[in-house]
C-alpha cells in the first residue's frame, strides 16, 4: 500500500463508518458506537504513523474538467497539516471514548455517532486539502456535521434554532470565502496551494488585498470572529462532547489553520485588519464570558476569546516588514498554531470536564446550581483545575508558553494589541476563577449537584489523558523534529523582553485570580456582579447587543423585505402586468369568443387540430 | 452491439407512448395488468438511459452517438425522425429516464381516481421527455415537447389540487405562448439557414458555409430566447410556475419541474446559441440581468413563502436563474456548469416534490406554519427531506452535483462580468435561509396544536417503501454524479468545448450592433478574447499549465 493510498483510505474510513451507520445501524446504538469508535481508532493509528513516520506528500486526481478549468481532488500533507491532524486524531479519539459514557442512554445514539464519524471525515478533508475548492467542500461539510450535531436534540426549539443559526451565519462567512476563491482562480490561474505559493514567491506584487480579506471571511464565520461569532454560544445546545470536539478543539480552529495554510495569499494590509479583528474578538469574548451562568456558555465565550488570540497572533506576524517579509509572517503562524494546539487540548479538557459535571448533575448546566463538586467528583475536579490553570496561563503549563509567545509577538509589533491581549488575559483569569470557585467549591446548591457522583473510567480516562497533554504540550521535548517547520517559528522572547512579557503575563494572571476570589468568594449562591452592579451586568449579559441586532435584522428587515418583494411579485407582475395583458387580449377577442367553449378538453382538441393542420401545411402545401 | 443501442434508443421513446396508448384504448380499470404494463413502461426508458450512458462514445465527426433515422414521409420538407445523443443531451436524457421512473413508480401506488388514465398520460409525458432529448431533428424536438406538455395541462386540470382550473388555464396560456414563440423562432432559423433538413447537424453544416445576417440573427434569437425563456420561467415570465406546481399532482410536478422545464434551456444551449452566435451575443447581457432577477428577487420571494409546495416551486424558479447565468457566459465553462446544474437540479426538485407530498400525507396541510416536530414520528423521512433540501441549496455533500454546477457557473460568470458573481453567490445565502427554515419548521421543534389535531387517532408512519424507493433512486443518482462528476462532465465538455470554446464568433459579434442599445463589445465578448482583456493571471496560468505537464 503506497502512502497515497494510505492517506485516501484514512480519509474514507470515517466516511464509510458514517454511511454504514446511517444506512444500516440506525436502531443499533451500541453497534453504531462500536463502528464509529473503531473508525476513530483506525484514524488515530494511521495518523500517528503518517505524522511520526515523517511522511510528507502532495498528490492529486482530476475530478472534473470544463475547457481550461479543472477541479482536482488533491492532498497536501506537510508539517502544518501533520500538527492539526495530530490534534484532530487524538482529541477525536478521546471524545469518541468519552461519548460512550456520556451518550449511554441517549435514544439517538446511532445518529450521534454517525454525525461524529461524518465530522471526522470532513475535518480530515480540511487537513489534507491541497486546493481551495476541495478546502471549501470540506469546509461546508464540517458545517453540515456541526449542524447535524447541534441539532441532536431536535425536539428542543432552542436546539433547532441554534443549528439553523450556526449554518446560516457560517454560510454568510462562506459567501465571502467562495467569492475569494473565484477571484483567486482568475487572479492566479490556479487554486492549488503549492502553485499559488510559487506564483507569489516569484512576484509578491501579484497579491491583492481584496482576495486576502475575502478568504479571511472563511475564518470569520467558522472561527467565530466578530461580527460572525454569534452562532458559537448558541451552538452549545449540542451534546457536550460535540462542543468539546467541534466547537472548541478542532472545527472552530480550522479557520486559523486555513489562514496559516494560505498565509502567502494575504498581503500586509489585510494582515492588519485580521490582527484587529482578532484582538477585538479576544477582548469582547472574554467580557461576555464574565456574566454567563451556563457553564458551557462561559467556555464558549472563552473559546471565542481564545480564537481571537490566535487570529490576532496570525495577523501580528506581518507587521514587521522591513525586508524580511517571509520570516515575519511565519512567526505569526508559529504562535497561532502553537496556541491552537495547546488550546485544543486544554479546551477539550475543560469541555469534557464540564460534560462530566453536567452528566453527573443530570443535565444541570447553571454554575449557581452546582457547588461542592470538589469533594464528590475528585478526578473531574483535579483535571478541570489543570485545564483552568492551563487556560489562564499558569507558568509551567501549556497555555503559559503559547500565550507568552503571542504576547511577545504583540509586544514586538504593536503595543496597542499587546495591551488588549494582556487585558484579555486578566479577564480570562477572572472569569475562569469565578467558574471554578462557584461550581466546585462551597456546598451543593441543588439536589442534582448533591447527588453527583464521579463518572466511570470511560469518561474520566480521556480527562486524565487530556490533562497530561495540557501540562506537557508547551514543552519543547513534546515537539519533535517532525513539526519542525512550524515550531521553529514560534517566537521566543529573550532577555529584557522575556522578563517584561513573562512579568506582565504572570501579574495579570495573579490580578485576575485574586480579584475573582475576593469578589465572588468560593461557592457563591448568587452572582455578586448582578447584585451589586446590575447595570454593568446587564450590559455585559446582552453580549454587546449582537444578537439583538441580528434578531432585528431577521425579523424586521429580512422578513419584511421578502414579504414586500413577494407582494410586488404577486400584485405587480402576476396581477397587473400578466392579468392586465390578459384582460386586454380578452377585450379584443370578444368577437371570436364563440370558439371558446371554456372546457379544457375543447382547447386540447383545438391544439391537436392545430398540430395536424400545421403538419399538413408543412408536408403538402408548402 | 451498437445497433442494439440504437434500437434501444428508439424504443425508449416509443415504448412509454405505445403503452400509454394501450392503457387508454383498451379497458378502463386500473387492474393489475394495467399497473404492470405501466411499470414496465416507466422502467424500460430508465434502464435504457442508464445503459446508453454507460455505452456512450460519440462519433468525433458529428459529436453524436447512436444516430438513427426513420423516414416519416416528410422528407421533402426535411423532417425525419432522427435520434441520437451528444454530451449535452445525454445528461438530460438520463435525467428524463430516471426521474420519469421515479415519478411513474410513485404514481402507480397513488390513490388517484381514474388511475388508468392518469398512468397513461404520465406514460405519454415520459415518452415525450425521452423524445425531446433524443431528437436530433428540430421538428421532432419540438413535437415531443408538445407530447409531454399537453398531458401536463390535463393532469393539472383533472387531478390537480387547489385552484387547479385557474392554474391549468394560466399555465396553458403561458406555456402555449412560449412554445409558439419558440416554434416561430425555430422555423425562422430553418428557413434562413438554407438547409434542406431540420436536423441539427445539417443545420450546423449549412450555417458553417454561410451564416445568417446579424440583424436576422438578433431577431430570430429573440424569439427563441423569450419563447424558451417563458418555458423555463425566466424572470419576470415566471408567474405560472409556482402556481402550476402548487396545483399539479405530485408526479406531474416532479416531471415538469424536474425535466420538462429544462426543454427551453436545452433548446437555447443545443440549438439557439450555437447556431445564432451573433444573435445570442447581443441578448446575453439582458438575459444575465433577468437571470439575476430569478436569483435575487425570486430568492426573497421564496423566503416569504409559507406553503411548502409553493416554496419548492419558487426555489426551482430561482435555481433556473443560475442555469441562465451559465448560458449567458457563452463559454465552455459557463454552459457546462449550466448543463450539470440542470441535471442535478432536476433530480433534486423531483425529490423535493415527492417528499413534499409525503409530508402532506402525514400533516394534512402544506402550510409550514402548522407543521413542526415531524422528525420524531418520521425520522427517516426527515433525513431524506433534509438531505434533499441541503442538496437543493447546493451544499457540497448531498448536493455535491448541484455544487459542481453552481461553482462552475460562478467561475464562468466571473469571466463574463465580475460584479454579477457577487449577487449570484449571495443567492447561496438566501437559499440557505429558506431551505433551513423549511426543514426546521416541518421537522424540528415541538409539535404544533394543528398537527396534533390533524394527526389525532391516526398513526403517523415513517416513510413507506413506495415513497422510499423512488426517493432512493433519485438520491443515488445525484450522489453518484456528485462523487464522480466526470461520468457526465467529460461528455459535456467534449461537446460544449468546440461549440462554445472558440473565439472567432466573438470577433464578428464585436462589430455587430446588438438587439438593445449597447454595443456588443460591452456584452462581455471582448473579455473572452485572450489578446485584449485577458484576466491578469492568464500568462501565469499558461506557465503553470506547462509546468504541470512536466510535473506529470
């Protein structure tokens, strides 16, 4: 079996699994879970072989041709792809295992696992794609699997609405993406990443800021950047393992991956826009997280904020342009991808920890109805704590290294962004400490919470493994030479800069942590911010009115506009013009009305007669 | 072997028509024999179409495969029954065969009164559809259209639903008008060509020697464009469509929206534009603008619909806009995209009408506001409908074939008029809005009170075998072509590349005064010429292509 075959087969294994379950195992939940898990295991083993076997490949097959224009199904496996594949395969497998426990008694289990397999297939397609069209196809496919999985509890109106919203908002981003692809095709004459990179390398002048920004729209939607982030908190309606896999660790990070994959297409002006969008998203996301009470929504806003971090990191890479364009951009890639990997592990850990808590508390999601879980769920508590510390950037854990790389980049390139990102770090420490103290400390604040018991190893096992990754993923010995292409570009501060960045990072961490501790206290029953500063609280709780604006748009603008056009279509075109014309003809034809019997049969005979007459006319007389 | 295929091609047209005649002439009851006969009548063309697809290899000289000729006694005026398939007609021929089978199969088990007559008319329609796309002779191309169209009127008038008389009347008047306009256009084309035969190949040969003058071309093409345009529901001549489909019985709607409606586009692509290149060039800008009307205006109209069947009808009008946009490019890419989209859209819209009726059987209403939560009672039906809906809105995945069509049209359109791609692609967002809203309203959320009331005391079945079979047939073909587009696109490309690829026509067109106020140079043709305004990447592209070859 050649390497090409291995890659194609690896891609198809989860696809076959999804197809099998969808076609034959709909009522056999257990078997469906086993098939899906087996597929994930094959993907894990195969991927590890590809990654650590140091196999790097590029190849493609023609899919369709019209004239000069050819679409190919192509694969391009380099260090960047290997890095994301590692996260997808490992986290994906662990979440399959965790789901065995979490979805044990769910009646739609088969459907759920089919969705997971479909997602694995689509995500791997994104990892491998060597051209933008293939990337777009799988981009839409991850959107589809995300839609199906958010919609898992479809009888809940909120879940159905969330799924629809996620899909449509993502399509809005993809609208720009597709335009960017079409433009690129005519601008570069190819959509193959390899060939485009060569073109840009030969002539950097060819870049166009419009193309860069349109392609960035993809990340705007999928990676929840402002203003298209609104779907992500709602997407928490899906089962928690799905939130961990799709809406925290992998799919939402695909936007950053895509940016890194096409970095050479993005000119400096577009980079500046990307940087600011990311920085703004980072700080707004973390502000919104402060007032949420649903444990998953806190984590969702936190994800938005962290994705903003990564996007900002990518954007920062371009700002040093004095003669060293190449290396400067790559520093952004290094920092963004590094944070993507560490975040993938600790955010998956946090979501699975939340899932473990939710499962134990009989689907209670409000942190003010939890409490005391420190004692009853020790493994979940310990691993969740590691996740929290990694996220807020505790020195020694993975998040510290990746976050400092980004902060250093910001310090070197844009002081304003540095301040914003440091503020975000402070807020992150603040809201995560609030969550941690309220949910795990104090006394149980509901019956469900007091009944909570630690889950079995199927659920705690993945937590422990992810916790290990969350600690170790930041150290250099974890990044063997195989990821060299990416990891060598992670910026490292030295000397004075190092002291400054690390100092700021640690002091904001401590400040946020202490402030939250003092303000909220352990195991609080009520939100103190809501009690003491209701104005600030309600402002933040509305999440900067994005949803209100969108609702207004959908209900008031879009609905009315389509009704108006419908009215126009009905009354003006169908009514006045068509029927009016018919009226005039009717007036003229009063004289020959005797021929109109009004019965449809009659007309049919007339038509037949006409056909026959015409035939005769044409055949004999002419 | 080859001769068998040619006989099969003829039989696929006549078997359904003859069987329909037998049903109509001998006996009145829909007994087992009648149903069996009808089943064979529906199945046979489908199998033949798949076989011919498999065996398709066109003669390089004419571009056609399976050419046969049957004398009709009208040889003196150049009319003979000449059948054959080329890369453009093959996909539509397969579509007609398979969609005809699906619609017929569903009709066989339908509870319609006077089922025998219903089946007979449907068989006529099926045979007519096969004939349209198998005809190489322009006269029979038109004749078979009438054979397929007249039963549609009758089926709507007799077996239709709400407002059926008004709908049948409006549709009859509208479509007869369209058909007549195009007939006049076709006859004008024939007379001016100086050819002695109505068949496309000799028309083409005749026009190669001496083409029609540009004024005559413009006028003749206008007749064809608006005649055929009405038949394809070109905006603003679309008002018959949703009304007609809303009233039509399911199988008739499936066949009309899925297949018969493609007649007009097919006529423009296969006959009109290649034979009257200058005329076509002068009208394309207007056509593209109207087609954008289909996409955007009708897109929003679709969003406003509350009736499921109307919504499907409008969405099909909207998607015809993409096909017209592909045609308007007059390039191999755009036209190829239009053909593949016609094929994919035909399957999806037939599937949607079928499933829409399945939903109606369970909810007792087409009003989407009164539906909700049906997925609980009918999960497999929900899966089918969501799949079909996502396919219809061009989501790669279930709708990979639709996506190929739309993407290719967009790519072609950029070359024609860059700004037009923006509203065209925005249509994709609009369709996501109505598609997902429909799926959500019908299947997800909680059950509505109306639905509870309507379903009281009844068991709501999930999708049943006779609904599932035609749905699976349509879906399987759609997915097959999506995953393996070359099975059709290689053939399409072989035909459209010589037809639309060349640049000679464009130069002549640039000098001509077009049908409307502006000059042809502004009609986009200039942009297709590599020498004058090639897209910025052209030289580079050539370089890459060469590089590619050395790479291989």
